[in-house]
């Protein structure tokens, strides 16, 4: 006969409600009581029935993580960190990608997609802040936004300071004596927050360094990929006055840019310094190793889980914004 919550409660000498709270991962159970319940669960080999739990509590124990592209290293790393952080509080995570489909993102944000059976959604969308402002939160699914969007007070938000991250990357190049600093990663056709904010940071850093941003040194990238970084950098290097440094809006763009510099018969960093953003593992082991702005992905994941569990517990609480830290990691591609 299957072991029940009541059996565990009797073994641990606590109420059935307390056992339920421990199984659900609620944090307001004392550590001593939690250990006693966990020991009873192990002794009795209790296995929670997910269907019964859903019927009893209205919760599935599952969160959704929605990202634009799961094969981008940054989002893959974020997914791993989110899964680990969620497991610590008793949640499983399902991952979905929007594939840059704005209409799919709108359905998710407005609650029009009723097929989701999740307790909450962690969402990294590409829609612009203006579009977000025109939407009314739909349904009752708790939502936490991740990444670049301006905080409007309606959604919990774990933010990246893209302007400052881009500023710091560009300022590092200027401090190394670079005078023609290009930028790869604008997306005027999309005009969503990441490229727009990183362009602002690039411009501000140049002006603060006494340099005027040159539109001729800016290149678009349809996707933040090695191929687009290569194409954009190769085009920049054909200019009559090519850049002596390139700030790329992602590490993948920077990896492609470094290959383009080498294929043009020039050296990194002697002729052209290159820096990216994301701090993916590939950059650490590249030759030369890639300087980058490291975004604190574990911090983002932990805060996202903290915000979504708080939102599930208190659906009407005021929205909160948390900004993740970052740091410039200096490696060989900028002379480190």
C-alpha cells in the first residue's frame, strides 16, 4: 500500500499540513522540522503523487522558463542555473523557446496561451518596452521578466544593466588607447531592448573618453552568432580607416569577429582589440582568450526563483525589480 502524507506526518510527529509544506518547498518551515520530515520521507520511501498534489493544492510544482533561443550559450547556462535554483525549493522546470516569434511572446504575456500548466513563468522576451506597456497582464499565472526591459512596476523583473555593461566594455577599450572603436550588434529592424541599450552604453563611453561615435563603425547583426560577427567584422576591416577595436554585443559575435580579423591578415589584439558580453566558456579557451563582460548568471537565476516563489505565495504583492551585477573580465583579446 502506498505511503501517504498522513504516514509521514505520523512518523515525523508533525501535522499533515507541515509535511505538505515541506514537500512543496515552502520556506516558512523551520530547519529542524524540515529535517525531521525529510528523514521520515526517506525512512518510509514516500513518493509524492503529482496528480493528487495538483488536485489538492491547485499547483503543479512546475515552472516554465521561456527564452528566445536555447542553443545560445548564455541562455543554455541560464537554464542550467535556473533548474538548479528551482530544485533547491522543490520545483521542476520546463524550458521553451519563442524562436524570436513576437506573436508567441504576446500570447504568453497576455495569458492568451491557456495550454500552459505551470505554477509560474520566468520569461526573457524580445518585445519592446513600448509593447509591454500596451499589454495587460492576463490570467493568473505569476510572471517574472528576465533581462533587458525597463521596469514599469507591473511585473517582477530581474534586470541586466545593459547600458552600464556596454559602457564598461567600451571604456576598457578606450583606456587601452584605442581610438576607432566599432560596435557590432545593432538591430534597427527589431529595435528591442538589448541592442538599443548596448548602443547607448557604447556611445556614452566614447563621448566620456573624448571620442565622437562614428556611425560608419556600427554594424547590425540579425542574430548574435559567430557567422554574423564574422560578416560584420570583415566588412568593417574593408573600410579605408578600419577600426582598431571592436565591441561586440555578445561573445558569439566576438568569436566570429576575431576569426575575421585573423583571416584579414591582422592580429588580435595588436591590430584590433575585441571584447564581448556574456562570459561563455568558449571565450575562456579561445586563442586568443576573449575579454568579456561577465553577467552574473547564478545571481540572475537565484533571484528569478526567489521572485517567482514570492509571487506564487503572494500574488497581489507589489512588483519588485532586482539588477544583476556584472564585471569586465580582461583576457588576451584586449591585451590582458
